[in-house]
């Protein structure tokens, strides 16, 4: 299966669903809970939430680029990206939640305002890939869906993510990792394995974190 299994409308819907799942997962977290380890090795929940909030702001830069033609990179530098993640260790719980919520809303509003022509404009990702703006919802869907699971609050698991999203995720990561075969098992577990996350598949070789 290739990435063509997903559509633009799919990606927009998955980005909205993932955002809702993420916001629900952080709704009751206090400072201690944000300071606890996430399922992503070396990351606290606060750092992970700050990363997702900063990602929304960074994707907003690409929305501006698509809308105006003004070259606006996602991040001014690698240091800026790292600084956004580090903010999560110092912000009070309420401020961190507000940043996550407000940045997600700003991004959604910016995407909603793009015209059909602007959606076709090309932008450059933080990894240096040149893509049409129509790729932005998929980029956001991956961030919010996978990291909602990474929070490790017990509220969201890979099995809670939309089946279509998991199918598209498996197709993309399989291609990126250049894998010719996949282990047998439920789709959510295969997706978790491919993403380098905890899974229940027996005898599947270990993979490093993806995303």
C-alpha cells in the first residue's frame, strides 16, 4: 500500500481527530503529571506537549508561506526548535495547556483560510522536503495522533486512532524504512512497531523511534 491510500480530506479529518484526542489527554494533567516521563524515551510529557504546540506554530509559518508567497521556514534554526521543546519544562500546567490549545486553533484557522490555489503552493519542511501545502494536514495529523499516544496517560492508544490513519501511517513508515515485509498482527500493533513505540508483536525486530 502506498501513501496514495490517503486523501486530502482524510488528512484534515485525522488532524482534527488527533487534536481532540491530545487535548482530552492533557485536560486533567497538573505540574507533576506534566513533569512525569512520557512513553518517548528521554522526554517528559511537558516537553512533548511543548513540542506539539511549537509544531503548530511552525506549521503556521508554512501556512503563511503558502498564503502569501513569502518564504517563511518552519523554524529559524535548530536551536529555535530545541528552545520550544525546553519551554515545556518550565511552563505552569495551565500555560502549557493554553499554548497547546491556542496554537492548534491558530493553525486550524490558517488552514481553513487557504484558497484552492494557495493549497497548491509549494513550501519546504524542516527536513528540507519541498511539498505542496496540501501535505500540511497530514504532517499535523501524524504529530497529534502519534504524540497523543506518546503522552502515556492511558487515555489514548494506537488502537484508539482512526483505522484509515493507521493504514496511511503504516504505508508511509514502511516506505521510509524501506521494509519489504511486515510482521503479522493487528494494525494498531504493526503501526506502533513501525513507529518504534511499545507494541505486543512477538519476535518483531526492534526499531528506533520514528517522528
